[in-house]
C-alpha cells in the first residue's frame, strides 16, 4: 500500500499541518490550518506536489521556510480518485479511518478534508 504522512510545519508565517499522500513518484499535498482530527471538516489548501523524501523527512525546510516534524505516518488504500474527489482508508500511527478530500470549488486550490473513524 502507498504511504501517507502528516508533517507539523512551523513556518515563519503560520503553523500548519502538511498532509501528503503518495501517488506514483510524488506526494499529493494539502495544507491544513489545524491538526487532523475525526469528524471535523477542515479547509485544506492544495500545494504543489512534494518529493517522496518527505515521507521520512524531519528538519529544516529550504529557503527559510521553517521546520517540519512528523505528526503521523502510515499507509492508505485508495477508494476513489476523481478530479475533484479523493477517498482513502488511512491506517496510521494516530489516524485510522475513511478520509474524504473534496474540492470546494471547481476552479481553485481550496478543498474540504473530513476523516471519519473506523
């Protein structure tokens, strides 16, 4: 199964959590304003794909963009992959359940992130 990671990103502009799903040779990535939790709809901002090295990386981020620390990691099973919707089953050290990530509007980088427990 492919991997996922949640990195707490202490960025100079704001503390946030980067949620990353492994697809092919890169990581689909969203920025969350709060730590992931169950049954709480979170806004998620899509970011450019990240290198797979971030599955295992902790430490400083280049160009003065702060530091990242692993908050959770694990594996996922892909259930639905469409242009505006992803559904996966997460099996992590902290998070386990069904995650739905849905584009908020068809033309921008804003998504909605919702995790329900098993």
